[in-house]
C-alpha cells in the first residue's frame, strides 16, 4: 500500500496491495498497520457496497459536518468511475476546489476522504460495484449534502448524469446551508 498522490494534502489517492495467482486476483483494501504507517488513521465502522447497473449513476456531494466528523475510503470492485474530492473547508486556500480521480476495478486505486472534504462519484461504465468504508455510522440525516450543480464548485462530469437519487438531486446549494 502506498500513497500515489496527496490531494489538498489531507485527502489521498492510495495504491492498494494486489497479487494474482492461479486462483485469481486478490487485493488488500484495508490494513490498519500499513495505513497508519502512511499517516492515515482509519478504522472502518461501516462498510457498504453500492451497485450501479448504468453508466452515469451519480452519488453526492456528501460530507461530514464538523459536529459529526468522519472519513471515507472508496474503491471499486467492478467497473469504472470518476471519484470527486471537493475541499469544503471555508478557511482553506483551496476552498471549493476539486479533483477528479479515475477509479476502476483494474487500477488498484482507492481514495481517502477526510473530514472537511466533500465526496461525489459518477459511474463511467455499466455494472459498477463500489466498496464504501466509513469510520463513522452514517446515512441519511448523518451526512451533509451539497448539490452537485453548485456553480461555485463547477464539477465537470465526464459523462451525463443518467441516474441520481432524489436525496442527491434535491440537495441544497451553498447559499441554502
């Protein structure tokens, strides 16, 4: 496991450990000892899978409010997608800047999204399965939301949004938070 790139210093793009033998491929997604050695103190409390049958399925923008901090690790089991990390720290020089990362089942990459950052994801292939780990217990009502069409952020999507939950489509804009 190694850090490929630091995104806004705190967020990370991580190359996972993988190997293949006669049984097929194996990938180490979580290893607290290796993660701590990289400066990432993350212990999952909740692990979910999201299945996206269609290209253009969109999740986000989600974030953890300061009063309910938490971090996320995101990787793909199948398919391809664009993972977005957005700096939502008002005092940061990179406030409202974002970075897009291509994740796939084949590139052995995962993203680490700490408190203070928003996260969004858009599937760029059919049949995507995302592994989504958090170090908090969350879900509706525990996670902050921001509308992906927020003009001051200006996300550039590589493919049109074909599927989005009402929960995300109706998320507030910055001036409504």
